[in-house]
C-alpha cells in the first residue's frame, strides 16, 4: 500500500512543555492536552510530542508530523496510518489508563 493510500487524520494539540514526564492528559476544548518533559528549544519538545503520540497510537514516529504551530503551544498534527476515530479512541484510552 502506498503512503498516499493509508488513512490519515489531523488532531489539534495543546502542549505544556517542561513537565516531569510526557503524557496525554485529556481533552482541552476541541484539542488534546499533552505534557512533555523537554523544553521548547531547538525542536526538542516537538520531537518528544511526535514520539509520545507515536507510542500512544501504535504508529511510527515518522507517521506523526506537526503541520501547524511548531513554535506555539497550540499545534496541529497529521497522523498517517490511523483514522481520526481510532486516534481519538486510543488517546482516550491512554488518558484513562486503559490499553
């Protein structure tokens, strides 16, 4: 299957850098609130966001791309290989501690 044929989704995020550990916290309006330990310098927080979402969703880090807000707390990510419904369900399960 070509990369273009795989499902994809876009999600809004609200990011809090400098946390004690990385985690998906829950909903923040129409976005997902995530915390990362990295500080927002030299793209470290963005890299950690990509790793956190990939691990939470069971997709590769290359399948998570920040498409808006690279330098802001509010971001939009494009997820390849997962639908929006599946992504929402998996992130909700991560927040509630269910895998």
